[in-house]
């Protein structure tokens, strides 16, 4: 799977520095660390250009190691998450694609907030993904997206609203101009047969990929 983000945002959730994630991180032209997410920079081989947040999840080692980074520091009593603040900074660079590394797993409320933030960014025209390394989640909005997946890679389409005009090609189980209502599991656990194309006429959701798992 290939994904080349314009901007990489480092979040503080669980992360495994898989080869695919390291490759994607290396393609970013701008790297922003959000609070404790800075600890992932070394494992991914990147140097943040900006460090954003309220710094409540940063330890002394982080502060010492990354003391040279420019900072945007906010009070703990704020009306946005560190991920949102980092995204706001990223949008000033006019990216067409954005990757949140460390945005999956961890505290459920933050994970859900990150996923919905990804969809909101995609609706603004920024192709957005989140990754823990083995697992990737791509915001799915009209007109859809294409991914180059290894044959046998499991993926799922998860509706976050009623989906209209859903077409899935390049998979073991394909759909053509289908309706997928909110709460439906019909799009779960499909298998790629190569390049996967997902077209969408209306609604929004997630395309979740188990990038490290190939099933025959």
C-alpha cells in the first residue's frame, strides 16, 4: 500500500514503526508533532518542523530531546484537542493529503475524535488517513478513493452515515451502486485482489485496512 502525505502529524497514540508507515512518513514535506506524539519522530525517522499542544503528555526526556523545536503552546483549558490544533496549523500549508500517525488506539474518546476529524478534513478536500502502523483508516467521502493493496489484504468500509451509490471494485466481494445504511456490517472484512476502488455518491465513512495482514 502506498500513501504519500503532504503533511504528517504525530499523535500520542500507540504506534508500530512498520516499513509502510516509515515510507509514508518519509514522503511528507511538513511534519508537525502534537504534544506527546513527538516521541514517535525518531522511530519514523522524521524531524518535526513544529510542536503543538498543551504539553501535558510530554516527559522531561521529550522536552530535552526536542528543546530546539519551534512551539505553539496552548493552555490545558482549551476548546480543541491537540490533534485539531495540529490540523489547523497543517491547513495553513495547503495540503492535499494528510496522515495522522499514532491516531488509532489509546483512549476511545480521542480515537473517535481523531477519526471524525479525518472525515471533516476529507470533506474539505484533504485526503486524510490515520495509522497505528499495522492498521490504517482512510476517511471516505464522495467521490471515493483508490488504494493499491496487496492481494489478500483485509479491508472494511464502515459507514458513519447512510452511504449512497457505493461501488467497490478490485475485491473478493464487490458492490455496484449500493446503499449502505448507518450501522450496517455489510461492508466489513472484505479482501483485496489488487488495486481497490471505492466510489461513493453520498454520505461519509471510513475505509479501514489491515495493512500487515494478507489472507489467502
